[in-house]
């Protein structure tokens, strides 16, 4: 079941892959982007991680924090210097997909297959060009997980959510920046 705007985000408290306790309640006075990715070798997701990581300092300066979730096991994520380079952004491993389910993420063989047929090769080439990992799924990861992103306002209220329709379908960075600069731009949607 997908979530809706203007409700309190499901609260979580988890260790990230760097051993830090990430308690969503600690972000109550911040704006937050929570991004759910597929597996650690997904070129679509790693391109997005790269894009968000490049924007991280600017967005943090505007008061926006980020938390990333991957369905990969911690050991798979930590094998990659690309993912460890993302720190200080928390990366939470959720191989049981407890939080994926709590946030209403979709599993769709159709959407995954269509994305792979139409844009996988381009995504692999682009990911490899920036040094992002691309590898087959490992250890229980799923090819059918569909990403999602959530913008939370202060008070942890969901103001914008984006359930991807394709593996390369994400919120525009400009939209995230606008949200970081003004907490009220999505109030009238």
C-alpha cells in the first residue's frame, strides 16, 4: 500500500552500514529526502546515488538531510568503495525489506523488464563511466524492486513522494532543491 502526502512518515530506527544509529525522530527539525534503491549493483540506482551525492553539500547547506536505503546486505554494500564514498549520507541495509514495505515500495517484474529492455545498456555505460558499480544481484536481492523517494518537511510530514514508474524515473533535482529552499512549495498540490 503506497503512502500519501501530508501524513507522518513511518518512523524507523536502524543502524546504517557505517555503524551509526539512524533514528528518523532525530531528523524531526530538518527536511529530509529518504531514497529507496534496489541492489548495490544496480546501474540505475548508482547513477542516482552519484547525482544525489554530488548535490549533497548544496542541499545540506539549504537544510535538507538525506537517508538512503538499499535492499542489499551490509557486506555487499561495504564491498564497494563507491558506496562507502557516499558517507556522511547514511545508507541503511534492509535485505528483509521491512522498511521498503512500510513505505509502500512496489515489486514489478513488468516495470523492471521494460526498463531493462529500453535503457539498461545506456545506464551501464554511463554508470561505468563515473566509476559506479554494476554487478548482478547477490544474496537475495531482487530484480523487481521499484525505487521510490520521499521528501519530508520538518515534523517528518511527507510533502512529496515519488514511486518510480521506471528504474530511471526519479524526482528532478531542481524539485528537491526547491523543496530544500522552501518548506511550503508543495502545500497546495
